[in-house]
């Protein structure tokens, strides 16, 4: 269930109590003071309360992020280096982000969504500029939220960009791959410096990635390596965001990282994967729809949803694209203390139980 940020109401109550307290104290002990002196004292304490409210606001905003710091480590020149800070609105109210800014040109923040409904997700992507900068760099990204209340959240990133190593292309990018298929990507690493420099090992976290390294090509102080990176048929469906660690014989700078990304597409996909119903008035109904696709013709055999307030219309026939209309009736279930909704729905197909895409639906029933 989502919650409502309560800091603003709490601080207003504290401010009212402060007014009452000052009134009592003034009548008992401070009535001899000039009105101007009393007003100045009251203003100072009011400012302190407002500053405290800002602290609470920032703490509220931080709950939207699962992490607020990322270390890129050591990366090569020209490497595509970025990190996504995920934002999830865990509150009932809509969240609106008015701005994102960085205090260093070495990092560019990119916001994927400005408005998030309850349980909706977005990202602040921190892009590390490895083309124009070298050396150790740090940056602070400020995320400015203006609704439902004002808050500023600080995100920090840092890393070291090497000037003696260049990779081309700047990332290991497999793109979209169908489940059960293999793909190979080539990447060149160039080093300028020691004549005995070499790559000793390449490590990765995933068992679904294999790397083959050609013998080094040397010319004076320049050393070139060609890498062949394979994504195996065993890779599971979904987004893959990983990195390869290149280990060298340089004792001062022993290793650096290469970003790796892929998206393995399942045989059956559903869109959207997240549906926000927004505020549904009690007693009213809202309509929406789901789209299910596959390259192989199939039939929709059912929809699993434990919430009786949903009603689905199953399409007939065998085809590669199905549209499933559905409706939701605005009712608050027994035992609920509010009207918040978050439900996972599974669509069953004739292709088998392991070909059943899922979607999350969120919203709120209001009076």
C-alpha cells in the first residue's frame, strides 16, 4: 500500500503549538518586552521550524530512491559510462520532478519521466563524459521535486577516466535479441604507453557471456587488442546491464571496466508492463487494454487476477497480436484502510505456462 508524506502536516501542527506556547509565555513572563523584541524572537523560532521542515522534506524525497551513490570505478577513454538511479513513487500522491541538474560538466543527468503516479517508476540516468574529461571526477546531481511537496534529493557519482586507454566502440552493446539465440560483438582496446603492457584476464559476473581475446598487435608504444564477446543462447529474458572487468599487468592501474548491455526478448511480450489507473472515483469504472504479441500465432487461454474488481474480455482466435480490454470498478475492499491498489496480472497463452507475460496495475479508489 502507498503512504502519504506526513511531514508537512506535522510541522504545521508544531507551528500552531509554538504560537500557543508563545502566547502563554508572553502573558506570564515577557509582557514587559517591547512588541518589536517579542516579534523578532518569534520570527527566529519560526525560521528554525521552517528549516526543520525542509530537512524532513528532503528525507521524504530520498524514500523515492533505492540508492543515491554510484562509483563508476576506473574506465577507459571513450567508454560509454552511465548509471540509472531508479525512482519509484511509493506514495499515494502523484510525484512531479521539476528539474535535474549537475554541478560538474563531467556528468549529464537525463530524466526519463517528470511525473510519476503511485507505484510508477522512472529513472535519472547519470552519463559520465569520458570523451571530454580525464582523471578522477565526481559530480553531485540535484533532483528537484515540487509536488506533492517540495524536496531536493542529492545523487552522487564518481570515477576515474584513463587517458592512455581507448575502447571502440565505447560499450559492449548486444541490443535486442530473441530468446534462445546467440550474438557476437567485437570491441577494440588501444593502449599507448609501456611496450610490455598486456591484458592478463577479462572477468564478468554472468555465466551467459563468453569473451575471446586475439593476440596483441604492437607497434612502438601502441598496443591493440581485439575482443570477441558472445552472448550465449542460455541468456534469460529481460534487461541485462553488466560490466566486464579488464585486468592488466599495470600495477598502478591494474584494471578498468567495460559496460555491457542486452535485452533478451521473450517469445510472448505484453505492453504496457505497468498500467496506472490513477484516481478511480468510488462507484465508477475505468477502462483500459493490454496488447500481447508473439511472432508465432497463439491464442489467449485466460487471465489470472485475484482481484474481483477487474473484468477482462478475452479475444478469440489464433494470431500474432491480441488486444485484451479490461475494466476496473472503484470499490474499497473489506479490511482496507485506504483505496490504494497494486495488482500483478498474468496472461495465459496456448504456447505454454512458461509463455505467460505479466503486467502490474496500480491506482487508488477515492470518494
